[in-house]
C-alpha cells in the first residue's frame, strides 16, 4: 500500500507546467524545422522555374508565361439582378 508520504512532494500544477513547457519546446523546434524546409523547397522551385525558362530561351520558344502567373483572365464578380 502507498503511504501518504509518497505523495507529499507531488504537485500536479508543476507536473502540468513541465509537460506544457516540454510540449511547447517540441512544437516550436519542429515548426522551425518545417519552416526551414518550406523555404528550402521554395528556393528549389524558383531555381527549377529559372532553369526551364533558360532552356526555353535557348530553344527559341516564344511566349513563355511569367513564372508566378496564376490565371490569364481577371475574375469579375457576378452581377446581381
């Protein structure tokens, strides 16, 4: 059987605080790693787009679209009647 003396030093508030702190540190560290990975991937995509544009220029392909253009025509709101 457990004695009451075994529970004297246990403070649930401290335990919860420690768990929260460790979880916060873990999440922040992983978010920074993820953010760095996204930045790296974005840089690689930009390099790939530039390489494709360079190859097209070497081949003499005309009318290449700008790298970040999402749509050829602007969207207009529907008119209400």
